[in-house]
C-alpha cells in the first residue's frame, strides 16, 4: 500500500470516527426557546430555538423545554416524554387550524418508559378556527398546569387515550371545554366558562373533580358529579 493510500485511509478513519461520535452524542436534557431565537440553533440558554417544535427535536426524552421570554412558540406534536414550561412569561401557542398541542402515537410513538408529558404556564389560542387546544391521542400520563386554553372550534382539551390531570387552568370560549371519549381526566382548580358545552364526551371518564367552576356555558352549567 502506498503512502498516499495510507494517508487517505487515515483521513477516512478519522472522518468516520467523528461522524459516529456525533450520531451517538446524547441530546441535552434541558433546552430553551425565545422569540428572538432560531431553530437552527442548538437550543441552549445562550443560543435558543424559536419554536417548541424546533426544540423538542433537540431535547432528550424526559427532558424539559423552557421559554425565556414572551412570544408565540407555534404548534407542536409531542411523541416522547417531555416538559414544556412557560412559567413566568407569556408563552403562547396559536393554532388557526388543527390542534395547538398534539400528544400522539403517529408519527413515531411515546416509546420511552416514562410516557409522561407535562405542560405548564402556556396560553393556547385557537382564534375561533383551531380544532383542539390540547389533543391527547396516545397512552401517556399528561399533566396540564397553570394554562389558559381559549377559542377552539372543537374542544379546549380532547382526550381519546391515556390519563390527563388538569390543575389551575382556565378553559373558555370553545365548543367543548373538556371532551373525553376514552382514557380518564381529573380536574382540580379548573375554570370552565363561556364554552358551548362545558363537559362533553363519554359519561364517567372525567373521574375526579375538585373545585371545578362551570359558569356561563351556553348549554347550561350543571354541578359536576360529587368528588370521588
């Protein structure tokens, strides 16, 4: 083998080694988004991404995405365990069509062992034409805390699988406040007002109520069933 061939082989070996190292490098457990960020960035604190969709692809399963400042961060499809936290800022999600946040098994699946999604401090707006604010379509444990969900043509929260816990959240101006046709939903300190129907779907799937306020919904405001 000539010296030139040896040199070429050495270069190729180094290139392949670096490529494999980059492919196997773990994603960070925490990423950041900002209204002045860019999704080509690594989503670090000093070089944040611009959207939740951009950040989730660069965050390890079970990790956390944090909003740095007040901005609209776009709709997002969640296919792995994740926390999205907008606490302390106006972290907005506007969905003129489809759902604001979809937790789904397609594409991909929530295949990690945790199967946990946490949404905190978000303002989700359908502008009167979006389908659902938060659409839970796969088996997962979903916590929705300190959020406002407003203006969706179908439901503020749609649950067709999994278990959903909602705390300290306002759901208003939707066709349904909460609609559950499968899975289970628990509500704690939740305000459901000015919807066409406050609670919809299959009877018995909203399993826990604690300090739930139903008021101003077009189709009446019966008291929720006794706490259980």
